[in-house]
C-alpha cells in the first residue's frame, strides 16, 4: 500500500530527504552536504550533477532508515532554493566555472553578480516591478539571465533550458520540463492572471524577447499540489523507488516551509505569517487580495495556495551571519552544528550568571549580505560597534548573542513595516533551522512582541514538501485539506512583556546605527 511520501529539501549547504506517513509523521530524515564554489566576491555556484547525486543519496539513506519498500511510496516532492541551473539544448551543463572535480552550472540563489541588471530593470518602472516590492533583487532569475546574455553571449547562444532549481529536479525526475507556479511566479515575473503570462513589453525593453526560447519555458505551469508526472525508470533506479511514484510540482524552499508551518486557508487567522529561518530568513504570508508594499516581494498569485496572493519579506543573512561570526573569530572554527550548540550553551550560562545584558555595549547591523527588507538594497553592509581586543571564547559568545539580538530587532523592523502598510502581523509560525536555536526562538517572541509558534514537525520545510507530494499523489483532494491533516499541534511562545522596555531601547540603537551608516555615505 502506497501510504508514505518522500520529501526533498535542497538548501544552501545541504540536501535533506525525509520519509513521511499520511499523518505527517517524519519516519526518517537524512542529509547530504553540498559543494559550493565562490569564484569571486558576491558569487557562488553549484554543480547540478552534484545536487542531483546528493538528493539521490539522501533519499536512499532515508528509505533505508525508514525500512519501507519502494511500493510503499506514493509521491515525491522537491523544495529548493531559487538557484538557477543553466543547460544547453541537449540538457547538458553550461558551466560558468569548472575545475577538475565538476562543471559548476548553477548560479546560487545568493549570487549578486547581476546587481547592475537588477537596478536597470527596477528603473523601467514596469508594473511587474511592483510585484517585487518596487525594487528588483539580483537574487531573481530575470536579472541573472540578462547578465548571462550580456556577459556570456556564447553561453546564451547555446542555452536551451534554464531552470529554477526545484524545476530542474522535477525535470531530472520525470523528463518533463513543465514548471511550477511556485517558482515561475515568484522569480520569473510570470503572472498567471495575465493572458500572456510573461510581461512581453518589459522583456522587449531589456532585450530578453527570446527568454522562453532560451529557457525552454512553456506558458502552462503547474500549481503546487499537482503532479508533473511519474518517476522515469532511470530516476526510480537512482532514488531506490519505482515508476509508480508521482512527482509533484516543485516549490521554493521557503514556500514549502510556509506550507508545512502556517495554517491553511481553512484555519488561517488574520495576522498569521510564516517565519522561515535558515541561511537567510523569509517572512511569508498570503491573502485573498493582492497586497503591495515597498521591499515586499510579491504579491504572487497561486505561488502557494490556488488563487491566493503570496507575499514575502526577508533578511538576507541570518544563519549565514552566525556562521560567518563563528568562522571569522579566532576562538571559533568551522561553523558546524556542534560549534553552534557549544556557543549557545555558553550563552545560556552567561545569561544565567549576568543577565541578558552581559554583552551590552556591542551593537550589530546584520546586513552583511545586503538588505532585502525593509530597505531593498543588496549593497548595504553590516556594522559592529563596541569591539575590543577580546579574543576569548566568551568574547565570541558576546558577539554571537548580540548578532542574535540584531537579527530579532531587524525582524521587528520588517513586521513594523508590514503593519504600516496594512498587513497585520500577530502570530509567527517558525520553521527551518532556527527552530533548533532556543535563544532565537525566545528572542523572536520577546523582541517583536508577537506570539511565536514553532512548527511541531522536526523539519517543517520537509513537511511542506510532504504535504505537496501527498496531495499530488491523490491522498488528499487539496493542499488545504492535506495541511490540516498533516501539520501537528504545538504550544505558542508568548512574549515576555517585562523585557519589552529593554528591547525598545535596543531597537532605537539599531535605528541609530542605520542612520549613522547613511550619514557616513555623505562624507566624502
């Protein structure tokens, strides 16, 4: 009996695979590391062949751990970062970087090489730009493709398929190049509400009239919760499954997390938002009517639930900033989960001994990789005030704690921006790697003053893909009914109002640093 599904989540540093039953219980979970190359500042590339192999290894390991037969699996779904895979007309890699180990044909989601192209598209003032918060990010696919056409015309001449990573994975799994609305709507300026789909006048204005020809995109994408096709014989063999497995339309990883953590339209209350915390963080919501605001990506129709308008704000570096501090500091090292856990344990002890103000005097602007919201500026930089010559482990812990506070304060600023634009924020449904950081979990509630509800599942991003797979394979009639059945229950974390005054003062210090940063730009 096909009563299980397999979910795959491709993040920045690893691929995770999980086996779930129809009640949403995670039966087994396995992880494989990814290889990332950084040829230049602000650039990062992967090899799509590596990603595919890592996904296969993770799935096979999870199936072995779960001890279930291939014919017990009904569906498979992929969630992935919005990295861009470049293939020629024969489906072979077009490597922007190569060494003896691999051909790196995939531009990482965080790659900012297309900053000039993003600014040029923003300057058109086209209505599509409004669906990017008024400012196009270099993390989106259209500016990256425009960069490719201008800077590597030899590659552009050979392009036959360009995929969002989730769509590449469904392509390899099924042989079908049909895309998902989750990816196409949010990263490619596609609007299902418009007859043409793509904004032809904008593409013409930036000389990308040949976008559909060079990327292999058709105008009939598939909704999340619907099937792309079944596993091919080759893919089934690689994954240790069979050809009876249905492959769902892929999803952006953050949206899979929102599907796994946030109430469906059947249960959602006003002010419910998902907070997906990983290398970066995304604040995701949806509504029946389109909602616009500066620096708010979207609204995107049907990127999550059919006919609902999804919107997204974000922090460019959260977990990535914490990793950087661990590897930057002389008392740190490789940013492993074990090292994070050691630092968190010591911070808990320092707070118990000295109170949460043990590192006061250190203030951090966390924009080490630009700012998505509320400033929508990929060129903004971070700042640390209050450094000393302290090179001790406790000194590292002070920096780490203050970075956690800064991340939470920046989230508060984003939520205030949403409130000012008529988008309420009352309950935050936390998913992703930040659920494993008890300090952040507490700070998110205390600093923002909102209820925080951590996802019941160990990995809500994987759960979202499991909900997607279960719906596409016919176990549930709709994504909404699948979410109701498969999401678990958990108790909310309520904000501690006794510390709100201190965090109000910290918030003012954050804004003062932001003002100082702007003032410094005027002194030449």
